[in-house]
C-alpha cells in the first residue's frame, strides 16, 4: 500500500447567487473593519505588555540575591527573588522510575525526576488542500501513512468522488467554492490497542533545602532517551489483556512494539502496518545541575509578579493617580500592595478576569451604536480584556527562570531578555499580519472588481494586494512606533519638545506657533511620568537596600549569639561567613 496518496475533487461548475454575492460584498468589509480594529488594539496591547514585562525583568534582576548556602532556608529572603544553584534530588516516592501500564522500569539507574512516555500509532492522516482555477476554488484531500501520537478518526475522512454515486456521497457548493464530501471507507484506522497515550510523570524535586514548584518541574525539559531491554520489562505485573510486546530498535531509539491483530508475519518497525503501536521513553535523572530564579516562598518558589515590583513602595511616588504610560503602566488595574499568594499557575483566574471584563464592557455599553458600520468597533471593545490577557501570557506577565546547567544569575537574565525580544518580534509580526488580512477583507470588493478587467484582471488584482500589503506594513509600523512612544515617557518627552521648541522659536505663522505651544505644554505630562519613573526606581532600589541591611544585622546577631554560646562548629562558621 502506498504511504502517500492524494484524492482530488473534480472542479464542479457553480454559479454565484446574486443574493450571496451582494451579502459577500458587504460582509467582507465588515469583517475587515473588525479585524483592523482588533489589530490596532492588539498592537497597543503588545507594546503595553512588553513594557510591563521589561519592568518586571529589570526589577527582578535588581532585587535578586544569590543563595550561597542552600542547605538551609533563610527567612530574611522570604518574598524576595533569589538565585539557587545546585544538584537536583528526588523527594518522596520514586513514581517516575517505572510505568505500570507497560511494565517498563528504568532498572538500577539513578532515580528519575520526570518520565516521558511517547506512544505513537502507525495510521492514515488526512490533509486538507486547496487550489484555485480562475475564480473557482477546489477543495481536495491527501492521505499519508505516518507515526502520530494523536489518533485520527478515519470515519470522519473524506475522499474524492470516484464517479460512482452512493447513498453517502453529497456534492455541494458555497459561492465560488465547490466541495465533495463522502465518508471514506478506503483509509481505515483501527482503534489503538493497547490504548496507551503519551504522558509525563513528574515527581517532587529539591535543590538543597528548597523544593521546586510544579511549574518549575515542568520547566525541566532536557530529557535523555531511555534504553529498553528485556531486563527492565516487568511483564508479569501488566494487565493480562494487554498484548505481549516486542522490543525493537529504529535508529538510536529503542521501542516497545505492539502488533495489531491480523497483521502479516513481517510486520515490524522496519515494515510497519496500519495499527502498529510503538512506545519509547525519555527521562530526566536526579543529581543533574540546575539553576533557578524565583521568589522564595518557604520551602519553595513562586514567580516574580507585578505586586512584587511595587512591594513596600507607595502606590505612586508623587502621591497622584497612576497613569498608563512608562513604568507606572505596571499598576494597571490597581493591584494590591499586600501579600502575594504563591500559586503555580493563575491561568484560570486570568481567564475569569478577562471574561468579567468582557461582561463589564458589555454592561457599560448601555447605548451602543446600531449602525452596522460601527458594530466591528463595538465587538472589538468587548473582546479587549480577553485579547490583553492572551497577549500578556504570550509575551510574559511574571518572571520565573530555570536552566538545567551550572550558570550565573546574570546569564539567565540575559537569556530571558533575548527570549523576550524574540517573542515580542513574533507578536509584532502577528499584529502586522492580522492588519494585512483585515485590509484584504476590507478592500475585497475593489479587488473583485479589478479581477473582471479582461486579460490583465488577475495581475492587476495581485498588484493591488501587494499595495495593500505595503500599506498595512506602513500603518502597523506607525502604530507600533506610536504605542512604543506612548509607553516610554522619556521618548515621548523628546518627541514633543523636538516638535514644539522649533515652532515656538522660529514659526512665523500663528497656527504653527499655537502648535508649538501645545506640544510644549503637552510635554509636561511625559515629564511628570519620567520624573515619577525615576523616583519609583530609586524607591525600589532603596527598599532592596533596606532589606539587605536587615539581613546583615540578622547575620551579625547570629554570629554574636553563636560566639556567646561558644559552641560554633567549623561548618557553622563557614555557613555564617558565606551569608
């Protein structure tokens, strides 16, 4: 049987209905306007989230302290970001040392901290394809045999019309797109047997006296391949209804192989048949190097959040209401200055907050515009909280770092900064692409008209799409620049003064003179934000110095107490000097 087969729908003639064409003439621009509004909101939300995360990363690095003695947890560093470096150790039951489903065990090797099971089945996979012929779009499907961890339900497959109509065949069209839909009986995938799926088993991990949080354990991803032999298979402890497996090797990877019923005698990894199941294992052993940065929450860690960036400081250094620009943008939503809970993940809470924001926006719009042209703006305002939450998660909304190697804290912060710059570039490109697609929809009626030009209509429409792309890039670049300046008051101050001062000094026209005065007066706002930003930064640094002084005093007191007792051991002296 061929491993790659394509089934294609014949191009079926379908004339466009006048009503559907008229509806498409209006729905395209409306969809485009909605997408343009969303992209504008997204671009500003991306820059705001980038400013917030940049502040978090900078202040976390400013407050972070290296723990030299990891054998004890110093209460002075509670709720402060710390850098802990050492060897990983298993805590509690070694549940990742074996897989009870298959009987696999890592044997006499070191204890496993994470055990990853990769279960794949050889099966048919359907791939949807499109191609255009003039104004007509053809939908067809290709089928491939491949190893996949996800089961593909072959009862939902479609294949091309073979010229022999049957009761389960149906052809239909939608505007200028024609489909052929029929339930496939040619490419059949059996049910997976045994029904084992991919999974990861995690354990409790410690570094010295510190225990890693669940989130930190999941950040450990440097797996190594497990060797599988008959000696580390305990088949006598496996459910007897499970088929007896073979152990085979493909490349450098060993697999547990389960053959389906009614297969040929030559069925193997080298000659697979549909339904063949293979399982491999990857593992992270203990005693490996690890360096992590997080806020100490005895006996574990949590992420450095917005609340930590303002802990111990007044809500506004100049005793005024906070704004959305510059460093004060971190305080969006009036976060509390009290204690911060130490959960591993707050995705559910963030989603609930976003949904509450959508409901609030909907309830506030007591008199929305009923014109269809304004509906995209109204809808985009409704999804704004959810959009900001998604962008914040994509770019980063807290700081929790971990690397499985012996490294320094400054190196980890530099790596985090590089990863943040990469994510920011990707998100900006997504915003530009979303605006481009929105503009294509918005100007789609013009493009459709251009396609009707004889001989050269297709080329003119293609050139028009290119012009739209350039226009989308220019508009998005302007919005990105505007948003970036908006959330960086020092640069907004420079821009306003650069425009205002020349107009005030050299303008002869009254209009330009007034424009210069407006720019100079408007520069007072970013000046205030810039001064407030500097004062807040100094207040945060002063708070860290105060905490360091408290820690030094406690160390001095412990030394005096130990000296007074006269029973300080050499190890205790070393630990005290290290602190």
